[in-house]
C-alpha cells in the first residue's frame, strides 16, 4: 500500500501538467540571468499575487541578494507588513481557514509552482483569462476551465473578452473559446502585458530553483576539472607503464 502511495505522489506533477495537455501552450523564454526581468517579476508578484499566495520557502533577504535588490529598497517597496524582518520567510497574512471559506480552498503556495506546472503553462494561463459572468469572480480561463481565482492582472491587461471558434464535437457544432482579446482599457499594451507576464513567470521559475544558475556555472567548472584530470591520469598511466612495454 505504501508503495502505491509513493508512486501516486511521484506522479502528481505529471498529472498537474496533463490537466492542460489539450491546450496549446505558448513558449515562455525565461532568462534567469536577466536581473531586470527578475526584479520586475518580483515587484509584480508582491503587488498582485502575494496578497493570496505566499512563497513560504523563500526569505526576503535571499531573494533581494539573488536578484540584485538592495535590502533597504526591498524593505521599503516589497515588504508590506511593517512587522516583517528582512530575514523572514515570505508568508502573507491571509488566514488559511478564512481563505478556504472565501475561495473554497486556501490559495496554494507558489514557491514551487513553476516546477510543478512548468513555465509555459503559467505563461499561457496568465494570458488566458476572459470575461464569463457565470463564474463567481466573473472570469474563466482557457487553460484552467472553471478557474477559482479572479483575474488579478486585469488592470494591466484590460478586460479580456473571449474569441470563439466553431468546432464539431460528437457530431454537433459548438462554440469554443480559442483565445482572448483585450478591450484596450489596461495600463499596458498587448506586447507590454506579455512582457510583464514573462517577467512574473521568470521570477516564479527562479523561486522554484534559486540555485539553478549557480549550479549550471559550477557544472562547467566540474566538467573542465574532469577533462584535465583525465588528461593527467592518461599521461601518468603512460609514464608508469613505459618500462613495462
């Protein structure tokens, strides 16, 4: 029994990815070396996402140091609880029990969301909200149908209306939402909004694996060491066996 439980938990990330497998995912060209992008992504996350979603496995100070934000600016602009300290974990003030009553379930922590869902999924998801009066928050989502959260970036994008396409399903023609189109009332143009979402996704990818760049850079040094070590070993072997042959 325990074996099957372990296998099930191991499959959860794959099952989560499969939830949007029938929807085309746009490519998120994230760049963890782009500190300006990471800084803007952190700003967007703290201002639009952190009210509901924590990143409780990160600390303010570590994030500030990693993405090049001076700690005084981090305290002044991205730490909204006056009682928080720079070394604290990034946990918001939303009570889980009340959040469950408001939303049906507590909003998930997003520290590892990019590792579970993937950057492309998040990038497409945040650009796929559309107006749907039948939903509790007045919006739905192409990638995540019957979504249970509001479109928190609406003031940046504007009001997104659905774009329909007629498709044949089980022998019947039905109208399917295949895209969205902003009404132009947002603070950003379409290109600017896509760029902002990419910055936010970039930050979430960093959050899921903060040492990825460092690990990759260290990997090159390890490979170089192994090459040099191999050369030395081969030369030593030839020198050692010279008299034998």
